[in-house]
């Protein structure tokens, strides 16, 4: 899918800054693009299938640091700029195609922070405030003007998953009653919350689904070593029982040109990490932050069929 091609190559092309230069730029002096207006339909990707339930999806990091005409560096996506919107749209389209099935799909453009913002915890903490505020406004607009009373799935991938957790923690009782499930894809969750209730199976509702795929526990990225919420998206179990996954390994090649991998997937009970054995592709590394054996860029692609079926199943159960 184009989403994954851009997720890999666009980030690589946009990586322009260094860690040192990022650290010198505090949030107070950052160049800030214009705030998205969520009454404007151009600030949304929407697929209305006239379904009984929605997916509200928050995209992952598709932006790198980029130079402005005045020579400064911007660390946030400009949702009005066509060239910067293109990789955001590509992910929205790709994920909608892969996992939505017959469900409606809503995804807001937002001023996500750049890939370089995740090089250390202080940058991440300072810069995540802006994109979180954007998505918070978008979600409130969706609830009031777009949802039409339907139950919804809340989903986010990588940066989007961190933002999704904030929305979930802040959710009022009436909204939470209408939430089918929350999918926090490609991150770890260090602790539960009154709203973050770990999924225990394939069809429980009001729960949070979380997984983070690695070849082995040594391949985890710093800060993601352990998760209190974890489930195997192949067999939807929370124990260590392995599941067999047969699928094409790479979204960067046409499916017809690939030989399918046969993988064994199980949860490591000590860490909550999802261990994937038998993966053959070599083109999965996340630029700048990636680590060999960490399959962060493939968290949706590998389990696309399982995610689509499971979202439909939970929505039907909720109905």
C-alpha cells in the first residue's frame, strides 16, 4: 500500500535535522503552522459507508523536520501544505483500505510532530502537546457534528496511539459508553487506567487492544521495554500460546510478487512484547529511530486481516 511506502521512504527523505539542533529548539521558539479548522472538510479524511459504527483513526508519524523559507526548521506538519499533507493522506487511505471493512472511517489531519521529536523524552514531551490539542479538538468536533450517535472504535498507530490514550483517559462517561474498543497499535502502555481496560479476548468491548512487535526482547526501542496491556492480534489471547501467521512480509512490494512468510507469534509474559519469529523482509527499519528486529513499521500490515475481522466482530458484538 502507498501508506507504508511513504511511511518508510518519506520519513527518510524528510530527515534533515540533527539531534543537537533539535535539542536547541525549545517549544517556545518553534515555528508553528496554522491551526486546523475542523469545520473545514479539507481537514478530514472521511469514508461514509452508511455503517452502524465508525472508526476514528489517528495517524502515525509521517513528518520529518523541514526547512521554512526564512531558514528556520519546522517540527510540525502543516495541514494546509499539499506536499506535507500527501503522506498523511496516504496513511489514512492505506489504513482505511486495510482494516475498515464495512465500517465508516474518520481521520483528522493534525499538526503531528516530526520523527526527530522522538529522539529523546524531553523533545517528545514538549512537542506532543500541540498535536494532542489538535486531535482533541478534532475528536470533540467528530462527537458533536459527525458521529450521528453511532458507536465508535478509537484507534491510533505510533504517535497517534499516544494521542489516542490521552483522549481515552479524558473521556466522559457518556462517550465511553459508546466506545466499542480502543486500538493502541505499535506502542507499549506502562500502566492501566480507569478507562484503559486491557482486552482479554476477541470480542470484549470497552477495552483497549495494544501490541508491539519485535523479533526478541532485545530489539525493543528505548522506553518501550514493558507493557501492562498486551494481546496477541493473531489468536486474541493474553497468554503465551503461539499463533501461526501466514502473510506477505512487505508492503513495499506488490503482493503478487511476494512469497508469503510463515511466522510464529506469541506474547512474552514478562514484558508484554509480541514476539514474531520467521519474518524475512529486510526493508522494515524506521529511519533515524529504527532498530533491527523491531517491526514497528509493520504493525498494521502484518495483522491487517486480523484487525479488519476483529474490528467488525467487536462492532457486531457491541451492536
